[in-house]
């Protein structure tokens, strides 16, 4: 592990493969049969589950939890405190063909701080998931998702909003809501949610 320049408090399971050149943050844990390519960056205190693949050029922030069987391909950027549920799927090409090389056509996908993606959801490349957005299990995201937005279905559509704490926000007639878990206040104006305190 010394040749990888891995922090002493990082945990890499003996079955995991972390290529030379990968940057692993302090306190991160990498579990069974995971492969992290040499050009990947993983922040501090991440938990990377079993059978995960993280491609060259992928940047993952700190405090990120990646559950089992997730492949994070080149073109994806994941900010701090995001949650990727089991078997979440990312794509990086809009129109793939086995016989056509499109490595120069990868589309960027951005997950902003605090995004949660439920199990088996698919994120089609070229979209941005706003801060603290919440993608329901099995959803297929084909368009941008706003801050705090809750999307479900195929294709994914907005059905409400979630707080930073992960509680459903119920807005009154004046566009105000309070998180039941923390008491934080939120406002809804023109279809956009902002945290007030």
C-alpha cells in the first residue's frame, strides 16, 4: 500500500484493486472486489462498498457512501456527502454502439453536495443533480434535477422536495416548509427551493 501513497488510516480490503496513481483520502474504506483506477480521486471518510468500479478521471468528494455493485464511469463528478444506493447505474455516452468508438464524446454528469440516489436508479449522462436532490429507487433520470428536488419514475419526474436531513418537505400556501427532523426552514419560489436558515 505504501506505493499507492495511501493514508495509514484508510482501509483497503485485500481483494480490492487500487491502481497506482489513485488518490485515496484519509479514513476512507474500500471493500471486497472493488476496483479503483489510477486516475481516480476519492475524498476523505468515504465508504466504498463491494464490487464497485471507479474509473479514471472520476472525482469523488468526502463523506460519500457508495453501496454495492455501482460503476462510476469517466465524466461523473460526485460532491461531498452524496449517497449512491446499491446497483445505481451511470452512463457516459448518449448513443453507444459497440462498433463505434466514442471515448471523446463522454458527457459530464455532476452530483452536487448531499445528493441521494436510490437503489437501481439510472442516471443518463449529461445531467446535473442539484444539492440535496433525492432520486427514488428505480428511477431513470434523463434531465437536470433541481436543488432539494425529489424525483421518481421512468422517466424521472418531480413529485416533491426533501430537506438536507432527508425529510419530505410540505409547503404551505405561502411557500414555506419546516423540516420535521431539524426544524430548518425552507421556501419554495417559482418551483425552486432554498434553505432559509
